[in-house]
């Protein structure tokens, strides 16, 4: 088991949760996952090994991780929320409007922008979402 997963497991125990095999499986599917899954996608993955896992249990663990600041929620408003298990730091995403794939992108020129904007309007920084919508190369090929 890798360190990050171990750390998170310890923190969850500190919150008074028992680490059941199901909860562990949910963590394993989400933490370090670059594919930004939804709760439903995590659930169907976990069910392959633990068919008894409920969607409610999956939702609870995902919500807990979000509250703990261990994962990033990508809320598109119109769509189900996706979760980034790699990092909880806000970062820009490229989102395909056809296949709904989400990729992390590195745009150095954007780095200071969110803080600048928030300061200019006197907000206290909580988080930001920077999402670029379009049609990914794969979906363009299928046209
Ligand atoms: Zn991401």
C-alpha cells in the first residue's frame, strides 16, 4: 500500500470510521486515479470485487474525503460531479462535451490569476474552477 493511501486511511480512522474492505476498495479506486471518476463510476468499479457495496457507502466516503480536503470536486453544475483523487489543489481541466472525459492541464500563465481575481474583489480564497470545454481529439476523429 502506498504512503498517500496509508496516510488517508489513518486520518479516516482518526475521524472514528472503521476501515472495512469496502471502504478500502473505494479509497483504492479513487486515490491516485487520474481519470476524474464520478461517484457512480467509483461504485461500479468497487462492485466488481465487493458486490455488496452500496452507492450510499461510496457516496459517504467520497464526501468524507472531500470534507477532509483530500480530493478535488469538479462540479459542472449540469452533470454529475467528478472527483480528482490525485490532488485537492484546484487546477485547470480540459473537459470534452461529448465523451465527458476530463484531463488535467498545466497552464503556467494561469497560475497567479485566480488569486489576483479574488484579491481584486476582496474575496477570501476558498477554491476556484478553471475548466475549458471542447471536443477532444478522439471525439473529433469520430465525426
Ligand atoms: Zn484534475
